[in-house]
């Protein structure tokens, strides 16, 4: 019975769980920032390509 209490105490004192959660939250935030940046760059690039296409297409 004492080893059960010792294992629970060790588990509660251990900082591996919270550290893993912190890393997961940081990773999620980094992914959100990257996706937002990619979307912004993609939209800007699409607008530029549209401008070039319209400039190269002869007007009727």
C-alpha cells in the first residue's frame, strides 16, 4: 500500500505532464501563426498574379 502512495506522490510531484502540455500549447500557437502568415502571403501573391494576368490580357 505504501508503494501505491509513493507512486501517486511521485506522479503528482513530477513536472513532465505540465511541461508536455505547455509544449503542446506553444506548438498550437506556432501552427496558428504560421497558417495565418501563409494565408496572408497566398492572398497577396494571388492578387499579384491576377494583376499581371489582367495587364497581359488585351482589352476588348
